[in-house]
């Protein structure tokens, strides 16, 4: 999970999701990774509080443009949906992509 400098809530959410092995990093000022040119958020279609979930092959599997009201729930739903899609089930209608 990658998030901007204001995405601490997403990092905490990733730690609380017990059904998945999710590493989380904040990018930008005060974060875990540098954003030297300051373009990370715009390049990924999110705000400084948004997040993207990136598959091991580098494909963005899910994004939230801003921090959610309940980041842990939003992330858990995203992971559940991704597992369902991977298993051949599509149950994501109405959820952020």
C-alpha cells in the first residue's frame, strides 16, 4: 500500500488488516520514501491523503483518492474484493476502483 504524506491512517489500517500481508509506505515529506519532484500523488490520481494498493507485479489493484472515513474498513473491503475477483467472482459493484 502506498500513500501520500498525509496517509498515516492508511498505514495504520494496513497494520490492522489481519487477513492479508500488506506492507504500507508513506511517500513524501516526513514519509518512508522520498518524492523528490513532488509528483507522486498526482501521478497516481490521489491526494496527499489518498492511497493505492499495488500488486506484487506493479499493477495498481485499487485506489482511494482521499483518506476514507474508516480506512481499515475500506482497505479490508478492497482486499476482500480483490480476492473474490482473483477467485473468479465479481462482487465489487458500487465500490471505489
